[in-house]
């Protein structure tokens, strides 16, 4: 069974297509939360968020931001929600990664919210520890860090070793005397 | 914010007016509880940090493991956030989602941004919510409904102009002047969006064929059917093979396989 979004990529005309290039499509779907909802998805098939390569994900996210701005201005929305339903538990219906941009107006009563809870300290602590343990292993996501080593210091050390053999630590004085 | 007398409020407003942009920025940071958290002045349960962003647990979570991902810089609303930071935050949220799925054994995660008060934005500091999900948890209980083709195209027509402007898509001149049309009668079809060289483009012939649409854009393709069938040549077998390969490489098959 073919994925619905892949079928759209191939040319099936179920959705209104707003934009596409080689990597992504922006469409108006038929199954939506509220009229005005716009969906962005990569043409290549990735089932869930974790499978999407960083570069494509970055592109989708910046497009989602732009779609959000366009919605604000053209549909007169008071706000937008950007939602990724990642996995069956999150209500993902089509097994193809997508970002939804949902227009909001005040008092529209869309159930895009949750009741805040008070968890027990134990629960919070265990969640904190477990996630942090893995989170600390994440290094250098999307950033390029340059490491500069302090090479000058290394050069000084051998000098000290040599001078100490003479029994005198005033190597600096000696080096000064050697200067012409 | 404590309630102020009128005099106090006036004095306050005066003070704000006289501040330089930098002072104002500093002032906003002092007022922002999340900036205080980032600065370490308010304790928090931090789970990830890099030079651009920080992730902490929500103290009033939707579920255990609810993570808030914040840029370190103070941005009140999403349009203020630079593109690169949005991109970075989204990629970080992907890795955090992977962690949450693994350690909490969730069957999904919701990545959620509330942009504006009407959208449920509570804090004056842009953030991404990462909520572990499981079936039946009744969080974000949205219900999807079908809309008609007409409605889809109405929305598309309403948004397309602004979207093209924001995306920097140059709309081709109306009808006549389109350079050698590849074939057929559809003159407009060729250059709908950005020049797409090799790809046999799926036109958006669906866009606003209805005369009721005000769009003067040649984005309005009158002809629907014939175009798309050209696309079919993409051999389905190849795609299936690619899919299989991808599935083998993936370490989160449990979730992906739920769809089968």
C-alpha cells in the first residue's frame, strides 16, 4: 500500500499544491483540523521525525515558519500552531513525516492544548535523570566548533627540563644573556 | 506583575519610552522568567544545553518527560527568531524526541509550537514543546475532518500570493509571454514555481481553476488531468526498493512498523 503523501508527490491530485521544489511540498490537505491548515512534507519518504536528515528537516522548519507568516497575513489569523504528530501515539495518521501549520483565532475552541499536571517529585526526578543522561551525550548538533590548542605552552616545557639539569632555575636569565 | 496605581503605571511607561533598545532588551530579559532560568537564576531541570539553546523539563507538564526547548536569546514570538535558530531548534528537537521515545518508551511525541496568545502561547519567550505521547492519553485531542475540494482551493487561493511573496517565488508573467512552452496547450504550466530543471514538475493545476478566485497569478492552472500522468514514469519498483533500504537503516522501526 502506497503512502498517501508519496502518491501526491507522484502526481495524484488529492490536495491543492501551494509550492514544491525538489525536496519538499507545501499543500492543503483534505483531512484537516480547521480550514486554513497547511501541510509541509519532504518528497522523500520518511515515516517519522527521527528518520528525516537534518538538512531536510531544517528546510521544512524554515518553510513552516514562512507559511505561518503567510497565514497570519492572508487569512487574518490571530495565531498559528505548528505541530508535528510524530508516531501513532501522537495521532500520526499518514506514515510520512509532515509539519502542520494550523491557523488560530481567539475563542475558536480548538483542542490544541493539555491540562497541566503536577507530577510527584520522584517522577520528575527520574524523568530528569533519564533524559539528561542521554541529552548530555548530544554534542555538536548542527554547530561547527573549532578547537584551538595552546601550542605555545608545550614549547616552553622542554626548556625547563633542560635547565633544571643544571641545577638552576634561572633559565630565563640565561636566555637573556645569550641574546646579542 | 503586581497591580500598579495609575501614577506608578505612568512612571513605568515613561521609563520604558526613554530606554534605549539595548536597555529595553535587558529589561525584557529581567522580566522574562525563562531568561532567568537560562541565566541560572531560577532553578530548573535542564536536560540539554548548547551555545544556542537549552532544554528543560516543564514543571507543569502535559505528561512525564514534557520538555521545553528554548533559544537562549530572548525572542517573544516566532517571527522574531532568525531562520538559522529555528532550523537548529528543530534539529535539536528531533534528537530530543529520539531520546524521549527511547528512555520513556513512548509511542510517539508531539512537537508543538504555540505562536501567539490565540494559539495558546503562555510565555513571552519562544519555545518548542516536546510532549511524550501514548495512545489514549487525551492530550491535544484534535479531530480531523474532511473538507471539500472547493474549500481546499479556496484556502490555497487565499494564501498563495502572500506565500509566494514570503518564499520569494517569482510569479511568471500572465499567460502570453511564457517562453517556448514545452508542448501542449498549457502555456502557463511550465513555470509555475521556481525553475525546476530536471524534475518533471507536478504542476499545481489544482490551484484556483475556479474563476471565482481573485488570483491573477498564473498559478491558476485551468487544466487539471493530463499533466500528472506524465509523472507516473517514476518506476514504483525503485521506490519500493529504496524504502526497504531505508527501513533497514532505521533504528526506530518499532514506531514505524506500527503503521503496517
